[in-house]
């Protein structure tokens, strides 16, 4: 009778629990699945950060366009207030809408991003494209404004500037 108990006991101990190999394989499968989940989380964080940067760029673009629309363009002349020479954009509402390419300037946004703003004023938009004409007697101006994230991070922001083209006609 003792022998039967020993035999039953040995069989029970052999079938209980997992082997070392089974445990390692299970841990490997769990690790791979967790790495996939973490990669998806990382992608979503970067994607949302890119959307926040794009929204900030569009807000800066809208502000710059409104300031350019408010600038004086009458038969008496056009506003000519260039940005300060230190690379920063003007912090007041004064803008330069005389013809030509304006110097690139930079703005630090509320979210901590640094954005580059470039402006081109074409006094005769009906001439050759991509060449700004400078004509003080112009009756219409085409103004192109582009806002780009200056400190690009890897991702979609490297190739997607926010750009708008507006036309202004001379006021009375």
C-alpha cells in the first residue's frame, strides 16, 4: 500500500505546474505583445503632439494674416515697419507690406514651440510667378505667409508648413 501512495505521489508531482521552458516562452510572448502596445502608445503621443504643433502654427498664421490685412495700403502709401534686426517678429501690430521678400522672423509660441514666419509681398501678382515685383504704384498686392515649426521633431512636421496667399487691393 505504501508503494501505491509513492507512485501516485510521483505522478502528481510530475504533472503539476509549468516547466522552465514553458515559462520562458510565455514570458517572451507577453514581452513582444507589451512592446507592440507601447509602440502604439508612443505613436499616438507623437501624433497628438504633431497636431498640437499644427494647431499652434495655424493660430500664428491667422494672427499674422489679420495684422497684414489691417496694415495701411492707400494711395498715400503702404505701411513699412520691418521686423527688428534680431530675428524675432514684431510684437506690435505694425507690419511691412511694401513689395519684396521680408526677412524670416521667429516667434516663441505658448506651447513652447519656436516657429519661423516668412512673408512675401508681390506688388504685381500677374507677372512671372515666384518672383516678387516691387512697384510703389501697385493697385493690388499678393501676400504669401508661411509658418513652419523651426525646431522640427521627427515626423510629419518636417514637411508640412502652414501657408496662405491673400490679395489686397488699394483702399480709397
